[in-house]
C-alpha cells in the first residue's frame, strides 16, 4: 500500500528533475488541488475546493482500498492491490505515473485522488488570478472545459472500467450536474474587482484581511 510518508520521499526525488524541467518549460504542468485551493476555497467564488472534497473524485484513491475494488482485483487476477496497480491508478489518481517534466514541483500524491486538473487540465499556465478571473483567457492559456467536452470524462468513464455497464453507459449531462461547482453568476468575470472592494470595506471597518499566498511566476 502506498503510504503518504513514502510518497513524500518519492515526490522529493522526482521534484528535483521536475524543477529543472520547469525552469525552461512552456508546456502546461500539474500544480495540484492544494494550489487551486488558494482561491477556490473562498465562499465568494463558490468554494469549489470544498465541493471537490465532498465529492467522489476526491475519494477515488480510497475507493481502491474498498471491498468492491478488492473483489474486482481478485476476479481479474491482479498481481498487486488496486491501490498499487497502474491500470487502476491511472484513473483514480491525477496524472499518476507522469513524467517529472509534467509537474511544476513534484508528482501529485495519489492519495489525493482525482484532483481538479484531471478535468480542467494542468494549471500552471492559467493559475494566476488575473488569468483565472477571465474565462476566455483561462481557456486560451490551456484550461479544459469539461462541461462542454464529454471526451474528457470518457477518458476514464468507459468500457475499460471494471464497473462499466454497457446497458447504462455514461450519462454525461447527469454526471455533469452531479459534480457541478460553478462560480456565482454575479461574481464570474468580476472576482478581482469585487474582492478588492470587500477587502477595502473590511480595512475601513478596522477588520483583519486574510493574506493570500503570493502568485508564483
């Protein structure tokens, strides 16, 4: 079984190579849900991070350790537990087994399951607030639009999955609604301006303003 402490050691080793590649790479790289959390944990923008934590995607790795997964592994004659098997992890953990150059810092921890970038694409080029606050700019910088492209979901929700039911298939519209986590309509495209106004009002009242992590270059 993959243990978090073991994965940290592996991530550090791979991170050295990834860091070198990142210095000159202009290709989008994975940054991880914890980085997305910086902005997307806020109620103002819709707390997409909180919605993800409550959804099945965040528990995808844990599902591989459940009784159902173990039964399937036995039926298929897997040589190792599902939580250690690449054919399972490739869809139950974001960017599992990816080349170090595909990560901004280090490989993502498989125990974090299916993170934001499995559906929205590697975020290094669209992560900045000034880009993310403009949907068109985000897409131009490489952000995927899973709500408009069923193929993104079908990359894993297909006949290769041991739980696939051909009689049911994949109901894209239904599942899209099941995991919906929209930015409020009155905030979308105006997040920076609204946030600045709210912070200014707090300061005027003498209230503390939460500091944010500085954006990385």
